[in-house]
C-alpha cells in the first residue's frame, strides 16, 4: 500500500493526470482516437475483397442452340458473371471490350453442337479486358473452371478420375476474405493512430508553449516523457479493444487464441507506434508537418506488412526487406492468435522482433526528446 500512496503523491502522477485531462479536453484527439479506427475497420473490411462478382459478360452465339444457351446459363448462374448483352459479330464484341462496357466476351462457333454430339472438342473463344490484371486472371480462372465442368457433364465417354482429391480448408472453412483482411487492417489502424496521436500530442505542447512551462517544474525529463507515454498507451489500448470488437461483432472474425497474450503483444506494438510518433514530434515543428511526414513512414510500413496483399506475392528482395517492418510481425501475431489460436511457441520470434523494434525506437525518440528539453 505504501508504494501506491507514493505513486499517487509523486510528480509523475500529477503530470500523468494532467496529460489525461488535457487529452480528454481535446476534441480533435478524441475524434482521432475513436472515429478513424471505426471508419477504417468498416471501410477496409467491406471494401477489400479479392473475389470478383458481377463481371459484365458479352456473348456472340453463332450456334444458337440449346447447348450454347446452357453454357451461357452455367457462366451466369453463380453471379460471377452477369449477361450484359448478346451481340451479332466478333467486331462488335471487341469494340464493347475496348470501350470498357463489358469485361469478358464469349464467342460460340456455329459447329458447337455438332462437335459436342460427335464427342469432339467444342472450342469457344474468350476475350477478356486485362487492364486490371488481377481481375482478368481471376476471371480467366473462373471461366476455364466452369467451361471444363460443363464439358465433363456433357461428355458421354468420360472415364472416372484415377485420383479424387478431398480438400479441407483449415482456420477459414467459409473462405471469408474479411478474416484475412481484418487482422491486417487492425494493425494498419493502430500504426496510423498511435503514431499520429502521440506525435500531435507532443507537438501541441511545443506549439502552445506549455513544454517550456514543464521544463520550469522540478520534474525530471524522464518523468515528463513517461507521463506523456502512459496516458497515450492506456487510451490506445482502448482502440485495440474497439477494433477487435468491430472485427468480432461486424465481420464475425473468430478469436481462437489467448486474450491476455493478444493484449500484451498489442501493447508491445503500441510502444512501437508511440516511439515513431515521438520521433516525428522531435523532427517536426507543427502538426501539419507531422501529418505530412508520417505518410513517408507509415505508407512503406503498410505496403511491406502483408496487411493488404500477401507477402508471398512480393519480389524476393522486398520479402527480406519486410522483415525490418514491425507491422509485418504484429500482423502475423494477430492472424496467428485470432485465426489459428497459436501461442508464443509459434510466435516467439515475432514477439522478440517487436520487443527489439520498440526498444530501439523508444530509445532513439527519448534521447531526441531529452535533447530538446535540455
């Protein structure tokens, strides 16, 4: 009990209480802590989706038979493609693709039914607008798969397959894209909010001149800085709970791991963001400079983290560079705990990396801050 009384009567507690009150009085800071995380989680969670739906399909059907119409029905029944219109010749179809009015075009030859009746290859031609290479590749995969299944259903001489695979999807049996993106967005949100809020809080002291007033108090430099870090840490942990709640309630992302471990490692990552923010505050003089400078740091962190696109799809050089990205390690931790339920026996090296990044960034930013105080 004595140490509690000592804490309450210390200069640190007075400074920390002052920081809490100052943050809670600032509407801008409160809005920054609550509104952007909520909007970003909802926006990215609903908008980021690698699956494609409702691609516009144009058809030139020279055969005009039951089989050709059945093929078109197979392609549009699952809503991946929607039939935009029938066209009369290939030239009109190509022009529609060129103008961007349709994404894919299907050309069915006149002898389509006869070739199928004779168990010959019923070849069709496909035109795909590949300006968006990712969508074009996915569309091609869908078209090939559905057309092959349609051909096997019509073939009378099809032999039973020698090997029949049975696939089981682990950790995400429903193949929900949001389960992949939400942990990444959670890390992205914490990176932006922790760095911006901490840097703006410190820079505001410099703008208003209250930093000089703090220097005139008997408090030590470490007490001043720690009193700024602790309230920010507590409020940012609230952002962690907020983002996790949105992922759980809105997107039904599972939580299969240890909750206390998740909070501990999330808190460790917050120290990384706070370290980046204080470093920005020691470099920049105004809040506008902080916001602009943060883009040069946060955007590379996000791009190399695997939050939006898989790290496996990156060039080999950037795969190794991403090991120097603390956000990558945090996202691997979040996905491991939430989706797989693993613990430190698997995530220990990511936890060590976060600890090293937090120690390094806080040490640099604290030294820079103490220089300014002196």
